[in-house]
């Protein structure tokens, strides 16, 4: 289940929202329980002084922080979990999110049940599922000038409030439509409940393999959300007539794009491995996170 099998060398990396007291408290509680069971607990050097978790080891922030660890545990909202995914992905380390945010679709554990979570970690009583991620390359005059990735989504948006951007959307080497718009979002099924959802895109079950394309305030008759094959290449060309743009990867990493740039988005060959503690259907997660009304249901 995990890359580490030796009890003597077990290690867990904690990543926390260091400006949220609840995350600090949970980090201290979880690290205490894991350390008492002989697990080596790592914390990032820029969070170590604030978390002040006794018995932990400090490691530099970066992909190497998760090397050799059996888990990365993120304590916070989806933003903290996305930050932890940047550390966990390259080493293939499974990522467990403890929800201390508002909606928290990426999270699996409840901070009120941290004792149970600690025991599940210690007994390795969890499942790991691979989530589709995106690779994006920006070409300028034929040369790749930007390369990045995303677990949730890649978006291109206008850089100035008073100007729209003009783009041509291409799917699998064929042009689909030209829009003057506020931007466009390309999302994974995991990201379908994030930015793409707020922009009017569909909710896609995590088990579905697909890419989503959602225009943002496009000035056109045809501007519906699209669901395309995971094997497709989604290309966005920044054409003349529009303003400057900004590319966001998971809403965390930003890159300037300009007229003439071409963005190519494909399924990444490196997925993100997410830990699952529960077997509840995704339907129940939707109902719980969005507080959906289900009164009157007469099923089983």
C-alpha cells in the first residue's frame, strides 16, 4: 500500500496551515501520537517554529521533503492540500488531507476524529487512488517558455479588469471556436467541484477519466462547458484583439501569457495519489459538502 514497509524507517511529512490555530493544534496532536508509536514525523523548515511539534524532524521545503515518506498529511483547506500535492507528486507519496477549511473536497479526514485518523495511519488501514493531473506547456514563437502542472485546473484569465482576452480553442489539432472572454478553465474530474464548478461546469465523478473545458463569460452563442477525452490535447491560442492574460495552475502558481502564445494542456503522466479512509459514495460527499436537500428520498 505504501512505498515504506519497514517499521523502523516509517516516516510521515506534515504540512499545515501555519496561520490557522486549529491546524497548529491538530498538527501537534497528530505528531505526538505518531512519534509515540515510533514514526518519524517531518515538518517543513518554514513551518517548524510555528507548529512547535515536539520530537519532529525539520526538512527543507521542496519535492525532496516527501522522499522516502509513506504519507504526506495536509492539515487545512483545499489550498493547503494543493500545496502539499506539490511536495508529494514527484515522489509518488500518497497524500492525506485533514479538512480544516469550508468545503474541502480534497480532504478525507475530520479533525474531530484525529485519534481515529492516527490509528488508521499507524495500521496502514487506508486505500490509495490515483487522480488525473494536467501538464501544461506555453509555446512562444515555437519554443516552450513555461511548463507546469495542476491537480485541479489550469485557467487563463484576463490580466486587466477593463479588457477581455481573445482566444481560439483547439481540441486534438482542430479549431473549435474563437471567443472574446474573461478567460477559460481546463479542469480534471478532481477539479470539477472547484473553479470549473463555480464557472458553470458539470460535476464529474472522480472515477471518470476526462478533461473539462469551461469558458468564462464568453461573448458567443456557443460557449458551453465541454467534456473531452483524457487522451485529448486542449490548446488555447492567444490571438490578436485581446488584452494580456495570466495563467493560473491550481490557483497557486501564476504565469503571464501574451498575444501569440499557445497553451497546450494534456493529461499528465504523473498522477497525484490521494489517500481514502472511507468507502462512502461520491454522491454522499456531494450531499455533505454542499448540504444538498435530500428529504423525501424513499430509496434504500
